[in-house]
């Protein structure tokens, strides 16, 4: 059961860390102040969720791991290539929305694969999904920005 809990917590943590890295990689390219504030708020909340994972891991004596270097480099490259020609708020919001949708899908897959292994992780992943749903609602208006 500990192996299942470890796999589950690592999956959730890596999902959250991917969001943090995405925001870190893109926020410096954002020119729209309102979007920049939104992303900074999201980043703070993701950091808080990551901290919860770390505290839970410590209490359960689980060694959680961040995404590997190759995954980080792939994400960084993808963001930089995508924003090289278009740094509009609309485009950046679109990128963040795509990442957020992927994060939610990953939550559902992780719940299917590991759900029930640990009640605290189940609750954490539900909060993550709800937070990401709200992020979508806050990011959608930026798609109306002029190109």
C-alpha cells in the first residue's frame, strides 16, 4: 500500500510542479499586467499545494520527486518556441489554458490509477482540480484580447 501511496503522491506533486514551472517560464514574457497578476496568484496557490504535498510526504516518510531534467527542458523549450513570435495576452492565456486542461486530465488519470490509496491525497487532488477549474474561468476572458 505504501508503494501505491508513493506513486499517487509523486504523480500529484509532479502535476503541480509542472504548473509552477510553466508559470515560471512564461511570466517574464507577459506584458499584460492583469494577466501577470493572475499568473502570479496561480503560482502562489500552486506553491501552497506543492508545500502540502511535501508536508504529507514527510509525515508518511515518502520521498517525493520533482519532474526530471528532460521533462523540465522539454517544457521550457516548448514555451519559449511558442512565445517567440507571439507574446500577446491572448496567446499566453491559450497556452496556460491548454496546460491547465492537461493538468485536470492528469488528475483524473491519477485518481483512476491510484484513487483510494490515501484519503489525504484524494482530498488534495480534488482541491487541485477545483483550483484548476477556477483558473480556466479566470483565464478564458483573456482569449477575447485583441491580437
